[in-house]
C-alpha cells in the first residue's frame, strides 16, 4: 500500500479570484486524485484522516474551506459577503480545475459530503471528474427530515438563526448550531433552501439559474445511512431527481452493518471506519479509475 506524503497548506483561487485555504496530501505512488467538497459548518481539517487514507490508497487528496468558512472566512465575520450558492458556482469548480492542473495525467474524482454533493450540479466542469461519490447527500427541506430532528431544524431556521443574526450579524457556533460560524448570506440562502420543497435548480433559487444538474452523467454513487436524520430516503431521492441523466448507484448502510452504534450525518468520516466504509468507498473509486 502507498503511504501519504507530507501535508501541504495551499491557497486556491476561486473562479472570481477569491483565495481559499486548502490542504494537499500527495500519494507516494499516485493512481488518481480527488477533491473533498465538505458539508456546511465542517472545516477542512475534519476530512484530513479520510484524505490521508485516500493518499495511502494512491489518491492525491485535496480538502479546503469554502468562502466564508473556517480558514477561508474574512474577519470580522459580520462583514463576510459569502453566499452558499457561490460554493457551487465559484469554489467547487475552481477546486476541480486546480486538481486537474496539478494532476493532468491522472483520473479525477469528486467526493461530496452533504452540501458538497448537493451543489455538484452547479459546477460547469463536473465532467472533468471520472466519478462522483456523494455521502449523506440530499435536499435539506425540513419536512423530509426525521422526527424529532425536523422540529429542531425548524427552530434553527425560524428562531435561533434569525435571532443570532440580529445580535451578532452572523450565526456563531453554539449550543443549537455546533458547526463553524455561518455568515449572514450563507445562513439566509441555506434557510431559504431548507424551507422550500422545490427541486434543486432555478425553481429553488434564482442564483441556480445557470446550474448543470441535468448534465451530470456520472457514474455517481449516492451513499446514505439509515440513522441519518437529514439525508433520509425521501430527501435523497428528491435531490437525485435533479441529476436525471447521471448513472446513479444507490447504497444504504445501517450502523449495525458498519459495526457502529451510530452513523448519522457525519459518521462515515470517523477513522474507526477505515477498514469498512472507507475501504468500500475506495474500492468503488478504484473500479472507476482503473
């Protein structure tokens, strides 16, 4: 098995030139390269152990923070102008461009966690990737989520978030929101998407008018987890309907199948799953990049 090289901090320019903070791991013997497009509120470091495993398996790996998040946020945060749609239109395609330039002769793969899979259809260069892995990826519409989580989410959208914006100018990390702090524009656009049942695309938000959901042709593995309160089967299928031409493979895993007490929305990335879930994910990627 290949071993990973040293971790390198890099700066990625977005499509509009805005710099974003990334981390790069290069495999000792590269057979491919992948980018991890993360979930809302999770910093790039959250994905480092998984990226390290991918590098051990021979895949150069890029993780990064979207604009407005983690090390890519402007300070003070209340002055941050980022919007969630810009992650898909400006940040994600630029990360894939950077990967293609860095590894011009290797097959590329996109790994999307939650919103990182939702917004794949906003990228105009999705075809540069040979395959797409979506993990716990679905619509965020609150009525498709499990009870009682859906009511916690509704309280976040209707009460906690708006009150936090009024007090701070952004949504800080706290008891109800445990992720990284959210800029005003990110929260408000995310709120709109999660309170609206429309399909991903222009019907959901005018900012998505130039999206490419129906152009993604895959192969695409949509992998969900049975105890995830957000990416439920109904929510996953609602999103996949927007990827109408992709060659979709669906996979569902329970905690018992993974030898775990819980998986939820983020559990796939726990290091204890390197010999089960991570191995299976890289086996799937290997088969598409052979």
